[in-house]
C-alpha cells in the first residue's frame, strides 16, 4: 500500500518561496526516507527528497553529456582522430611541464 508524502518542490518560485507538491510513494520508500530523515544532517523529508532529486537530475545531465561526448569522438574521421591524438600528446606534455615547475 502506498503512502502520500507532501514535500517542497526543488524550485523556488518567483517570490523565493518553494512550491508544495504531493507525491505518492510506496511504504518501503517512506520507511527508508524517514530513517534517513532522522540523521542529524537532515532537517526534513522535504530537504532529503529535494537533495535526492537534485542529485538524480545532475547524474542524468552528466550521463547525457558523457553520451554526447562519446558520440562526438566516435563520429571523428581517421584524420580527425589522428589530429586529436597529436593534440592530446601536446597537452599532456604541457601539463607535465607546468606541474613540474
């Protein structure tokens, strides 16, 4: 059986306040959420859910960027790959010199 949880949205409104929303979660998720919410660094369920959602959104964005980067490098021609390798060697040598100074 699910439980209803009222929490604060992660976006501040134009007045700087947060928006309340209602979310329905399974009982086991609520139990875990409540257990985590009892730790000293967590002020509320809302804070915990907001932080978890922010982390999830950032991870999704990071994964998308990684996919796009991989797609870009896979699309390079042989000549572009060779040029990229040459630039990588130059950059690594420059970094080594800077770090050794």
